C-alpha cells in the first residue's frame, strides 16, 4: 500500500483519525493525501450580481485551503502528499470518485463512537465510502489512539470470495509486522466439532491462529474475542449490502463495546 487517502471534515474525530493515518503511513512507507469536499449553501442565484457565485466559490476554496494547512500543521514530519480542497455537491460520491480516480490503496476516515443507530455510529459518508470506494477502508473510532498494530482479527464466514481480501490483508499485516487471527462466530447453541463447519486443510490461507467462537450473537462473539486476544484492528469482508446491514444493524453497534476503540478495516467486492 503506497497511497492513502484521508478525507477530513475538520472534526475532532477526523483529527484523531489523521494522527492514526500518519503513523500508519510511516509504518507502511506510504503517502497520505488529504482532501476536504466543500460546498456552498443553497441560494437563489436569480437576483445575484454577475460573478457573485464565482466569488463565493473562490473565497470558500481559500478558506478551506487554509483550514487544511492548519489541520496538517502539527504533523511536520508526516509523509503528506497532495492537500486538496474540492468543491462538490454530493460529498460521499465525490470521495468515491477521488478514490477511484487517484488509484488509492487505502482510505482512512474518522468515525464518531456513539453507540446508537448505524448512521450515528459510523456516519453516512463513511458508510457510503466503505461500500463504494473501490479499495479497503479503515474506519478509526474517535476513542482509538494510535499504537503499533500487533494483532489483527479477520472475521470470516469461509466465503470463497474472501481470497482477494485475505491476500490484501496479509500484505497489510506483513507491512506493519502484525499477527493475523481468523475467527468465525457460530451462533448455534450446540456447537459440534470444527469439521462440521469447515475443513481447515482446505482453507487456502496461512494464518497465525484460527478460532470458532460459540456465542449467542455475532457481535458478542467478536467482542469477546477482541478482548481475549487484545486485538488492535478488526478486519471484515463484506460481499453484499445485505451482509453489511446484518452486521451493522443498530443492535450491533450498541452491543459492540470494542467499537469505541478498535479500528475497523473493511474489504468488499
């Protein structure tokens, strides 16, 4: 991973995530491009003087550029690439197009850690980006401070399409010198032997450790695993929106205590 995109809204959550992104970029010898997508208030331009809207855009662009410079100022040794203010009406779509046009390897975004509905816990812009960016997205909760990534958990359902995601994850883990744990949560009350669910010799990836966790819910099982193994980062593969909605229903975010401190790396089709 050589190119990281960091979209910011200048919030405290974004500032925290930027610190995380900078340290991650150093560890991965990558470059961070910083962008803010801004727009203007909806106005009736019918009776405005000629050129007034253009003047407003120029002023807003200069204002955002100054805010971006201030935003990155405390990270003088950071591997910063482009710092760009971009005008756009639909912010999530603009970020998606920036990612695809810039051939980015990773997007890092901040999230606010309220344990309520999905839109509040993750944010609509981050959610849209996770599902549409075209590259992995790392969501950094507001309560997550940077620390060396020693242990990564990959939550798996043994899907055949996981191969590409796991390949990218292993490259990521090698860069940051982290160990990867594979974990599957089984919610059936009477869990039989592992072979009833997966034949490990046929699972085509190397891993540090593999666990099947029996738990009443997926979120509780992952939460327990993260606490037990001191996981620094959780990775998920999301093949379809339907699975995304199942995992990130409001009940999931309410019950996942780790969400307030554990960054989430999402791969998708």
